[in-house]
C-alpha cells in the first residue's frame, strides 16, 4: 500500500516497468525509493532492494502456480504431520523428506490399511517438493482412466502422458479402494512405463503391489515390474487414525 511518505512513481517510469514486466518492482518501488532517500542509500543498495523484491515476488507467484497445477486434494503439509503417530520408521520418514529419491528418479510405494496416513504422507511430500521448486502432478486411478478414454478417440494418449511427465513427481493415490476398470489399469501401466527411469512415481495403496494382479490381471505384471525396479516400499500398519479420532470425539467440534 502506498503511503504519504511514499509518493507514486512518475507515470513514465511506471509505464517502463509495466512494459518490462516487472510488477513486483513496480509495486514496491515507491516505498523503497522513499526509504532510500531518507536513509541515503547508495545507488547499488537501491538496485539490490528493487531486484530482491522482484525475485521474491516471482518465486511466490511460481510457487502458487506449481501448487495449483499439482492438484493436491486437501492442502495438507508436514506442519500438521505427526511423525511419531506413523508406523513408518522415523529414519525412513526423514530420508523421504530429503526428496533425494525424486532427484534420482526413484519411485515410492506406500501401502497399508485405510486411515494409516498414506495419502497424508504423499501429499506432504508433494507439497514439500513444490516448495523446493519441483513440479508435481496428483491423480487417482480413476483420473487416469478418464484421461485415457478422453484421448483414445483421437489417438493422443501418448501426448497426454508426456504432458503429465513434465512433472518431476507424479502421485497416484488410493489404488485398491475400488474395482479397477480396464481403462484405469491401462492408464497406470502407460504412466509407469513412460516414467520408467525418467521420472518419479509415488503411489498409495491398500494392497502391496504384489497383490495388484487381483485388481488388474492383464497389466499388473508389467506395471509392477517397472514400478518396483527403482522403488522404496513403505508399509503402514495399525488402526485408522480417522476412526480413532472419531471414537474419541475428536472428529467434530462439540455441539453447543
């Protein structure tokens, strides 16, 4: 917000900044110029402050864009994660949070009963990846089936998969909760095959991948072979956190 101590920029300078597409400098320049005059900054200090605002503003905008493009389901991050409540060993959690496995193009499989934090962990990892400048794409198995059907008619499935793999990390959530349609099974195979040794794929599932042949008998062997070759497999256990909280009355606010 421009104050009385920060008069607006001259119109011709404002227009130059607009044409050069420097919106964050344009927004903060009045205040910075006023401060520079009051404190008798050196010219280099003024330039540094202006360009620092532009860089910071662009990074914030890029983060917002990456987060929106990822399509995260709830917005959960590690701020709300309770590592001690997870059955995954603490050293494994810490190693996953470094995201070195994503930079190496390795996969992650988190499998176990419902309510044991699988989706929460994958979303928190995805959010952290986005914050570190990586691109993430989030899907359910049903999403992949819809995508395959939508692009099969004009034979653009390969192009659609290639667009997905512009992301550094592709997450496929909740495999095994519902029956798997043929299109969805083929979509998962095509994604895993195209990503093999190029991009990281992370999945959550109620079943260990060894049991995928029950869900997708035609494609399970080829999918699992490629998925697990360079994969970290984390198995969760225990009672459902959601159910435990519900039974303790922690799932809702008390009625007044």
